[in-house]
């Protein structure tokens, strides 16, 4: 998703005592998570409050082992009363009415109630931001806007809203950037475009970024005063210099990453106060969650479910978007624009997965995760080893017209199959005569998310939106368009 994904969670930390305990991601036995801080502990129960002010009292034994150990380190104290609004440091701008701040934004975003108290679906519908992805605990909404759309005095190519447990956690907007400025006029299978000479492209990006930074800074400073300069990020490898304006528990953060993108994040002030750090999720929880997401179907399909979707839009960011999905699925904060930067992605797109993982190595290892790579033929046994653990496999291929036509027809055909023995014969015969060829102009990256041993098919997922969440192809046909490079983010 857009801009540092480490800014999209709402788990924050402080060094305050029990009455203002640290913000933490609590996990129950089913793997569901919630961001909250402890209000009090009484006997076998703990009372927690979310950033939006919602209170819950629940048995301590229903939480993960790590959470139980954490609670043992706290004193047993009756729950203090919680405000109905999230706690935040007062700002001189708090006296401003929402309409004044909205004038700086150019859209009716703010209201009397906090953004963090709003149901995500309702706010997305009000703002006209279509849904992008929904998993058990999180959802995202994204709009690739029209050319005349304005916010903060500039044109955002993308407006995204993120939520956890059906409550808004943040907004992310990306303005001038090297991906969208040189994207093709299309999306999905029509996103390839790599024609602008690099020197000319760099000059175009710089001019567009300078213009947007100046416009955004002027719009916000006029209404909210001079910004604070801060360095925010989940780890040293992804920390960025930002300008910050505050209003009633909301922080507006402006990032200007040289040669890459200009972006705005709107996050809870308590999160910005903590420097954008998020808590690690322990391997035990991640492993259990990954296994719980494996779906075993009656027809023999084994598929990993609940992988977050990222719609890369018309730009060639398939590699960064796919890496983001794999990382976020295993609890690593990530964002395709940051990944594109770390992986030296070219104008409009185009990079190597090896460069991406070398650039993101510190971020992955800081969350106690691992990554692996290998080269060779597509082998079902190798894929099965990872998918059976709940780990999707990143696959590089040539996404030709013939390949996409076959995958689309097979995926549609599978929906009406009643006799899978006949289907096996059908796809085996078709695969034998389907002479797919490789076209180096159509380099692409996807996630392999499933397999069927009986029909010799694999399931893959493109970062092109929900319509491309799960597609199928035989292993034999996939090998004909494969680049032969594979990567995993694991544990």
C-alpha cells in the first residue's frame, strides 16, 4: 500500500505507567488482533482500550502466551475510566473548526468526531474510495484518481484508506512519483510501459515533485502554521524525514523522497509521537495464523487464503506490490513505494526481486522473518513444501497474452466443474498442445498461492485487484513462460 506501511498500523508505544500503558497489538487464541493499551488488571481479567476509545474486558487466558507474559509484568490495578476519544497531546491547532482544516485539504475529510472512531466502510463510501482488500482483521480502500482531482493543492495519483477491525487507522496519498508519472494508460494485464529515457524521466519527476511539495506545504502552512521536522519510521532502514502538522489527535505527515515520490500520511498523533514504530508479532503467532489460512477444498485444491491485496494500478510495480503482499501477510510492515525505492525500481516500473530483497533485508530481519530464493524449473514438490506451511511463493514469469488468455479461461471454467477427473483429462490434453512462448517485454511477478496435485495445476495471484486474486494454470504451461526465479518471505 502507499507510503511506508509502518505508518498504516496504529500500534504505538510510550514509557508511561499503567494509567497510560504502552499501545500494543494483542492477539487471541484464534489469531485475531487488536491495537489497545491496558487500563487495568483485576484477577483473571484485563481491561483494554483501543485508540478509538472502545473498552473491552476479557479473560487473560484467551490471549496469546506473549500477551499473558506481558500482562504478568504489569501491576494488578483496577481499570481506570477511559475517555471516549483517543488520548493525544494538545495542539495549538485544536481550536480550529473542521471546515478550516478541510479548506487546506480541499475535500470534506474531517468532522467533529475523530477519523479513528469511524467505521471504515461508511467513511469509504462517503468519500467515494472503492474497496481494495479485506482480510480477517484488516481492510483497505483505494482510488486511482482522475487528472483533475485535487487535495492539499495538488493532484494525488492514489488516495488510500486503511482499517483494522473495521475501524479507520490511517489515510495515505501519493502525489508526483516515478511509478505513476510513467505508467501505461491501463491496468491489469495492460500495465507495461518502459519507453521514456531515464535522464528525461528523472528531470520530469523532479519538476513534478518540487511543484507538489511546494503546493502542499503552502496549503497546510496557511491554515495550520509552520510544520515540525521529524524522522519517522518503523526501523532505521525505512525511516524518513517528514514535515508534520497536528490537529485534534490527527497528524498530517508530508514525505518527500528524492527521485521517488511525494506522499501524505494522516495517522493518529499518538502513533506519530512514537516515531512510527510498530510492535513485532512473534513467530509463534505468525506461524499459527499462516497455517489457519490454508484452505483445503473437496476437489483437492490447497490454497492460501486471506493474503492482503494490493492494486498496483497502471504502473509497472508488480514486483514491489507482490513483495509488499508477501511481507504484510507474515506480519512485516511494508509499502510498494518504499520497496520500489529500496529495490531501485525504474521509471514506470521494472526491477529485480533480488534487488528488492537486498534492499529490504534489514526490515525483514528486524521483524524476525527470513527470505529465501532459488532458481530452476517449476516443481510441484518444491511449491508444496512452502504452501503447506502457509507461505506463498513469489514467481517471476512472462505475462504474455497467450498465458493470460489461458489462465482466465481455466479460472472461469473451474467454477462450473462437477467431474474433476474429466477436468484433469481436459487440461492435460490442452496443456500438451498449448505452445506458449516467452516475451521478454512482458516480465511480471506474482504470488503462487496454491496447487492441486491431481490436476497438476497451480494457483497464482496478481497484484491487480480482487478480480485477479486467484487464477489457475497447469504446471506444464506455467513452465513455458517461467523466468525460473522464486522467492519466499518466511519464518
